[in-house]
C-alpha cells in the first residue's frame, strides 16, 4: 500500500557505506522521476548519477547535513551514502523549475524505499563549489542532491509535542525521531 511505502521513506542520514548501489539501479530510480508529472510537460530536469567512491567523497564535502542536529557534522566515514543523484534544472528548457524537482525526488525516494534503500533530500549545497568540482556546465542549475544507500539507522515517526515542536532529534541509542503534526491540525477546511 502506498501509505506504508511513504511511511518507510524517511530522511536517512547514516548508511552502510560498503553496500554498493550500481548505476543500473540509479537509472531505474531516475526512470521513475522521468515518468512523473512535470509542469507544462516541459521535462526540464537532468540528472547526474554517482556511485563511484572517489566521486562520492568529492560530492560529500559540498553538502550540509541535518540542520537541527547542531553538534553533528554529518555521517562519518563508513556511514556515508554509497550513491548520489544530483537533480539539475536545464535553463535552456525553462527559467524556473517550480516543484518538478520535488516531485522527481519523491518518486526516486519511494522507488529506493521499495528496493530496501533509503535516502535524504539535501537542499543545503555549496552549489558553485560543487559545479566547479564536477565541471557542471553553467546552463544547469543545481537544484537538490539526493543521498542514497542502505539505511544504517532507525527513523521513527511520532506525534509533534504539545507545543507543536517539529524538530527532529536523536536519542541515546541513535534512533532518529521525527515529530509530525496531526492530521486534524493541518486540515483547516
């Protein structure tokens, strides 16, 4: 059922780095994005797929992880993603990309969850540094980066606190807690 797949698709930030994801799997996941809706059917998104450890390390250094976890700089060596999908907007096709990249990212992450993988949408990216490092032509706007791998952490959904606090946190066992607002609190009419 789709609800179960959505609940399983969390923002994972620690992975079994040694569990490889090959390019064929990445292409299968991007195929899901390709088939997803696109505003005016322009299909302006392009993708860089990476599953090579050296290139992964290069990408990793240009990303920021888990803003609410102030004392955590991101996954340590051995817990880093084994693959990335960089979602780009082709400015020769469109000037703005609306929510196309969000739809594409969700499709990719749902496909990853179905395969027993997990991921995280990363929007805090040192874009110009990443552009230079990967020699991405200027016509492509770097929109978001998807980190992918075999999850090494447990992520649980729980009700938001009485004061409405939605900041995620980790307990002493490393379990990642994600508070969600209630359905009644978000449906206003």
